[in-house]
């Protein structure tokens, strides 16, 4: 990388770090702190450091250029917590990671480890008996017999619902984490918004679109963050990848069947696919309600999300023209059977903490 390009990338990165610092200060600390001097460090022994004597918050240069922005943001939050203890609480007679710092991190769900990196849970690895049963059912859903496949998928989802209703208390002991899916994108397509809603409504996770950044390309955008228990995140990540791939495959099949040359209607068709699958799951949910299986949410997960994002705004509505392509996609979506073992799916994300 030539020096001029490296300098430009570093300047853009510092602006992004400044924006992220302001967001953390506003959302977690009610804007009580003054902006620090932000710097990139080449020491390598620390991922980040707050130096109160010169009011400088530094982040390791290798970290920001080589790690996902979700990791960079967690390291920055860790250092902002140090700044808060130093400048607002004015506590200087404790160790850097003493009781005051630990209390701030606990209140705001900031990882307090000395490394500053978020804890990466080991993951479920299919060890949960319930997850193993769900995996086997999704494997059965590959059956060429449509009735058998549909029955297996419905049973898998019903089992997830029953397990989550009965296991809300144990979810907290399993641990909550988050996962980022995809890469930063300036424009999020309507189909992806509908998909995020599907995961929230039917797969026991919370979904939120969060700012992200690619330092090597000086490109900002948004990525989908899911929060939930480890086993639910594993399933939801798989469902996310499966539905995106399925929607793309169904569009290619639709083009061949109707002799379509362009991709002009691709977005509307794929939005219809997601809406159709959502319709299918809503029908299954009504069947569960008739059996007394009613999901009312997980207070522990709601607390976890609120600690991560104390101030967040709801998204606007999704405007979609109900064209013939949309209706074709919706019909195709109603016929999707979720299948394949969870562990063989392409879960495109990395589970991140803090999880306790």
C-alpha cells in the first residue's frame, strides 16, 4: 500500500472512530464526556488505551485494519469506559480494571477484560439435546416427499417454540451473544428487511441494523446484528443464509421459466419470497397458539439488547409495489421448506460477546 493511500485510509478511519465515539458517548453515557484526541497506535502490545494525562484514546492500527468493525467497536467501548471512570467519576485510586470500571462495564454490557476484545463464546456445537433434535428434523426436511418434508419443518419449528417457552430462565445461564451477518452496505434491500423481521418474529432473536465500516476500503454502511442465546443464534444465522440463497435460486428458476432476460424485477420477486415464507411461518404460529404455545418474549434478551443500545430508533416502513413479480415470489416463498442440518449450513457470521 503506497503512503498516500495509507494516509487517506487512516484519516478516513479516524473520522469513523470519532463518529463511533460520539455515538457511544451519546447512547451509553448521555453525552457527558468531551471528545478525546483519537490516535492509531503502532505499539502492538495493546489493542486500545486511554491516556488521561494527554486526553488521548488510541486504538491499535493492526486491529482496525484487520478485524471486523464489530470487534473494533467493542474495543473502543472498553476504552471509553476507562475515559468515563477517569473524567466523569473521577476515580483515580483504583486499579485500571478495578471495582468502578467493572461496575460501569456491567451496567452497560461492555466487556471488561484486560484485552478489550469481546468474549467469543465457544458456541453450541450441537451439544444441546434440543438443538440435536432440531438438526435431525431439518435433515428429515430434505425428504423428496413434500408432505414428510413439510411435517419435519413444522415439527422442528414447534420444538424450537416449545423449548424457548420452557427455557427462558436457562437462556440467561447459556449466555447471550451477538452476531454480525454480511458486510457493510449503504443500501439494505427490502427483502433483507423482511428477512430480519422473520428472524425476530419466528426464531427467538432480536435483529437490529447497526453502523459498520470497512477500514481497508474506507467504506461505511450497515450490517445486520442478531442478539440472542447461543443456540438460537446458531439456528437464526443458518436460516438467514438459507433464505438468501433460496431466494436467489428461486429468482433464477423464475427467469428461466418465464424467459426473462433482465434482473429488473429481482428485488421485488425476492421481497415476495421473504413475505411468502413469513406468511407460512405465521400460519404455523397460529397453529401453535391453538395448542397453547404462545411466545411472549425473553426479558433477559430484551435487557441485553437495551444495554447494548440504550437509545435506538425503529425502522420505517418498507414500500414495495405489488407487481406480478412480487406475487410470483410470494407464492414461491409459501412453498419453501427449511431444511439441511444446521451445522452444515453456511452461517455467515461470527458469534461475539460480551455474553454474561
